[in-house]
C-alpha cells in the first residue's frame, strides 16, 4: 500500500511569550523578557504550513494547549476564582505563572515519538507522548497532548496512542526531536534512529554546562512500546560538547529523511561507528545510506546553533527530489549561506532550499523542524485521520481569520498577570475546537 510522510505542525498559542524558561536553549535565554508578538508568530507558522501544502506535501495541524494552565497553578496551592489564582501567582511566584502560561507546545517535534505501521509489531501507527520531564513548563504537556492526538488519530484499529513514560529524570523523553526514521520508501520497513544525551545507568561522558535531556533508557523504552525489532533500531549518543554549546536536542545538529542523514561533523559520539551501523541495517532492508556531513571548518557548531541550519525539514517532493526547509537566519549567517549555496556543486542529494521567516519562533529556539511532528501514513491510515486537521485553502482562511480575531500583537512577560489573557485564550480555543472538529479536548470545556 502506498505511504507518505505527513507533517503535523503545531499552531502557536495565544500566550506565546519570551519568559526564558529553557536552560540550555541559547536563543530562549538570550531573548528572555523581550516582547513577543503572538499574532505574528501564529501567522508565520501558518504560512509555512500553507506553502508546503501548496507544494504537494501532506500537511496537518495540531492545536495549542490550554494556557495559562489553571490546573497546574491550583495543584501548586493557589486557590479562589480563576482571576484570583492568576493574580496571586503573579504576585507570589511569577516564575510559576510563566511556566503555566508557556506556549511551548507549539514545538510539536517534542509532542511525541511516532513509529509507522511498517515498523511496528502490530502494524499500527504508534505514538508515545513525550514526558518532557526536564522542564516544568513542558512536563505538564503530555496529558493534554495525548488528548489532542486521540482526537485527530482516533481509530484504535490503526493508531495506538500510549501514555507518556514515567516523569522521572532517569526516563527523560523529549520526543521526535531526538528521533529520525530512515527507509527506502515510506511504506517499507525502516530503521528508527534514537539519539540520547546520557544514560542514567551506564558509563560515558556527560555535558558539563547544560543538562542532557534525553536518556538512553527512555529511548529504549519507547522502542519497546512501539514493538520495534533490534534490526530496525539504532541508538546513538550526542557529543556532550555540542550539548554544552546549545544543542539541547538532536534536531539542532542533524536531520534525516529516507536514506539521507544531514548532520554536523560533531553531532554524535563515535560518529563513524554510528554511520556504519545505520549503513549496515539499512543495507539489510535494501536501502543505501548517505551521510551529508558538514565540516566544522565550514560551519561551526556555534554557526549551526545561531542559524538553526539543521533544525530544518528535509522533505521528498512527489518527483523524488529532496528539499531542505530552513529559517531566514540561515541566509543571514555568511558561512551557513555559503554552505547552502555550495550544495549544488557537491552533487548533494539535496536539490533545493526553501527559506521561511519564523523569527518569533526562532527567538525562543524553535525552527522549522521544531514546529512539526512527522507521521508516516498509508492511504488507509490517512483516510482514518480527522479530516478537519488537513491543511488546505479553506482551513488556512479560517485559521488566519481566527488568529486576527483572538490574538494579541504584543505580549510582554508582565502581561501574563492579566486575567483577561485567560479569557481571550479560552475563547480562541473554544472556537478552534469547532474549526478542527476536535470535540471537548480542553479542561475548561468539560
């Protein structure tokens, strides 16, 4: 049966702001306390979805989560009316209000790890929502994420949506930002590539400046839950030094598609051995592995982090040609721009480069790859997806108007204390559930 890769992008939520909550994410901390523009952020992401859909790629939409999270604040002891909970949290613990208000679910590469039916033992598409245990503002996401995924991938005969792993540092799971699938064709059995920062119980080098968020134990647990065979999995450790340079997820230093891995020279520990294992396991499945390795002397790790060259989408067109989707910042870094311009002279499998303005997301450390969750589907599985979630001209127009109606064009950290923001956000999400035919997925609707 024919299969294809779909990208489900997260809509940026109405509370998009720069609270600097993510230690280890250089862009997030560098822009801490600056003024955000939620309306521009949402429209930048929406335009990317529409343009890719117009180019023939399968493009879906995932909803924002309910923010601010009154559930979190009440669990932490704040009582009274919703307005008084927000006012008291702002006065007594503004850092907790910031965590409860984060719109970080927009980066759906962290929403879950997804394995297609061609790889899994029961021949269903498996989703494991990430527990995101390393950060408070993200550790509260997985329950709501599971509810949203269940509303879009509701057919239990074709989709299996697991619960997140236990939320402990030993099982820190950051989702698809540390997962890539290689295959000859999307519908063929592939090799799933799990990248981790540390092992809770093993030996090995550790980063010294920033924490490693993904553990080997979490990656292996997800592979077991999805029923993946040993010949279809490869586990590799990030180079600790690059984590300390701001590579908090593997998708900041590497991206893959089909049989191609595009990565930096300093992405993995014992990098040649990683290539050898990927090559051998893909060869066993009849696929020829190709690594495009960017040398440090052409693009440094610092260049990669500042431009998000590797936080790109590597996509296959309907004619089989590959296109790299990068943020505008890649054209503003002279060394990265020169490297991209040289791809045609290198006989590279990458045939074209598309550039998008995603500045509002980039200022919080999220590029094109952060904004999407990759889901491989065959024709029958596509037919089982909630049809209202697929991007088209009509949905784009409705969402564009919805953003105009509900989103602010200025949001500073102090604005999180405004109880009206909660009312505005709930009104927006209530309407969105109708647009996307989600049902009552939010707590305030129940």
